C-alpha cells in the first residue's frame, strides 16, 4: 500500500502500519531515526506503543521517567508502567534535569524512551523555572545525542479552554514544546485509541 502522495512507505512506516493490526506485539523497523515523537491523549495507548517501538530494536532499552509519585494514584500508575515494561528496561528518574539525563543515557547501542514531556514541563512550571529557556535547552540538546531517543508527549490542546491561568499557561507551553520537538524530530506519530497515525516520517 502506497502513501497518499503515491510514494512507497519506508520500512519504518510499513512496520508502524503492520503493527497497528491485532495480534502484533512488537515493532520490526530495522532502524530508529535520531528523534521520534509519539503524541496522544490520556489513555490513548501512546506509552505502550512507544515501548513496543523501542523493544523492536536490538540492544538496551533505557526509560527516563519524568513522573514523581506525588500521590497514591500516581504511585499506582508508575508501578503499572514498571510492571508492563519488564526486566529488559533500565529506569532512571529525570523529573527536572532531563537534558543531562539524555546526554548520559544516549548510546548508539541503546534506545532511550522519555515518558513524558508534558510531566517534565509540569515539573518545570511548578519549580518556577524559566519554561521557555528550559524548552529551548532541551531542543538544542537533541542533535548532540549519541543514540536514538523516543519522546512521549500529551496532546492537551484538543479540549476545552482551561478555567484558570496556570492551566492555560501549561496548555500553551505544552503546545509550543510539542511543535518545537516535532520540528526537530525525524518521525512524529499520533496515537488515538491505540492506533498510530504517521504525521512525519523520514524517507
């Protein structure tokens, strides 16, 4: 099946489409691009999709977790994610200094998964850090990374306008961050109802 523009799908795109079918549990794309961005709403399947994409590549899998266990609900969510990933994954906490964690973890023989950018952004906001500067530093770090990285991020701009200033600031900052990372990424995939839609793919 060709793309809408008449060109054939790349191997990575073909793997993405094939693995959207029931019964397929791992990706088989031979090579990941330097930067992949996986977008989606809450409970869209974006994290599990990103994990399968990483596991389809030979070598180590490194998980950079930006969440902090601030309450019982988040503690349970973190535990569920750890259980689902299994023993192959090495997990490192990176709630704020994501750039340093990326530079340390990136390796040609490994794939790094960051889950997720929006929780990292929330941490930056609540720490009263310079959001614009931190986002710019993150994007500027990407070309220097030694191995492939997959970012997971929430698409938060599709719902109603938030009713308070902090939530509106977060929504706007998340939208700008997603745009900046998408521009730097070679592959961008939107996940809805567990199904991937390729928005951008390197040829």
